[in-house]
C-alpha cells in the first residue's frame, strides 16, 4: 500500500516519512525501521572454536597474499621463479601448520605426527631446491624427529599430570636439556662421524639441578603452586 502526500498528492513509498517533491512530512505506515541496524559482534564474546576459526581465516588470507605477492614480484624482476620458491614453500608449510593447530588442537599425538610429516617434507623440498638431498636425511629429519619425540613425551607427561604447578616448568626444562643432548649428538654424527657431547652435558647438569629444586618445591607443598603467591609477586 502506497502513501500519498497530503500537500501535492505524489505517491510515496511505504517507508518514506517526507515527500521528495515538496518536502512535506508524512507518516510512514511500515513498522520496520527506516535504517537497518548494522549487526556487530565483540571478539571476546566469541566461543573458542569461533576465535580459532577467525584466526585461521585471517592467517590464511595474509599468508596467501604474501605468497602471491612475492611470486609476482619475483616474476616481474627475474622473469622466472627464483627466490620466491622459498617463500612459497615456507608459506604453504605455515598454512598447513596453522590448519593443524586449529583443527587438531585437542589431538596431541595426531597434531605432532602431522607436524613432523609436514616439516620433513619442507626440509626435503628445501634441500632439493639446492640440488642436494644429503642434508635433509642425514641431519634435518633426524634432528626434527628427536625434537618431536621429546615434545611428544613432555606433552603426554603434562597432560597426565593432575597437579600442575612449578613441576610443569621443571618438565619443560628437562625437555630442553634432552633436546640439547639430541642436537649435539646428531650434529657430531653429521659433521665428525662420531658421537661426542660437550656443551649439552653442561646444559643437562644445570637444568637437572634447577628442575630438581622445582620438583622438590612442588611435591613438598603437595598442592598446585601459585607462582605469584609463592614468590610474593
């Protein structure tokens, strides 16, 4: 049903509250608001799954734009894909890693296995780009496997720990010491063809001492330690 201007008789749209011809004010008969309110949302009010989805969407856009831009610049300058192949490889690897963290964040073992496979493929591709395949299998992948095994063990320990406090810090420090031992061992085998340990043993002794103190504090108190209260922060 159309409105009619009482002054000039022009037919008006049902939502018009004035005549566009003479400017006479009229009454809109529609119960709907003239302007639709724009719906907004507060990021803090989103659920954890929604926040992860938003983070994944934004990360995907940024990484894909970066890959596309670097490729175009490389093609314009060098008329070929040269240095941008590293950007493409690393960018795709980051996309896969972020996707794994977003969609497999509750499955620790699946996340670590998928991450190891992705990083291994990345190392092999980077090695192939340099027209070599020696570094990836003799140093890169073994070191990566050691890191992921240490990460898997400490993740499972933390997950099964019911009482969490400074003992978590101790477990992480011990994992760092184990990673140091693995790093020096694999490096010595790769470079000198013999297994030797020097700086990693010093690191291990220092970390074991600190971890022992933290574990003593934790189990001595027999409750989850609030670090701020314990150290009067």
